[in-house]
């Protein structure tokens, strides 16, 4: 969701509510925490969408038993 759409929607809500004299946040720190949480969530969603291998595939690959490595014994050459 683009930021401009979010701002327009919030502005429309405030205008239709009857004014901006209502207090939605108790202080500036509350606004900063909310905006930070929203931005962190958007970043996580963006990163998940851009990931080459999804977390499901990575989890399944870790659960699949890996074959054990055999000791390399030198082959004897016959003359």
C-alpha cells in the first residue's frame, strides 16, 4: 500500500469524523513507535517477497536428512 494512499485515507477519515480536535496519540513518542512498527512490518513483507528462496523451502531443506560423507580412500592403480 503506497504511503500517499495511506495518508489520503487518514486525511479523509479525519475530515469525515468532524475535525481534528480529537487526540489520537498521547505524545510524540507514541506516534514514533507506531510509525516505526508500521515501517518495520512493511520492510519485512517487502523482504519476504524479494527473497529468492522462501522460508518454507529453507525450513524443509534443513529438515531433510543430509547424506553422510564417506571417507575418501585412495584407489590403488594396477601397473
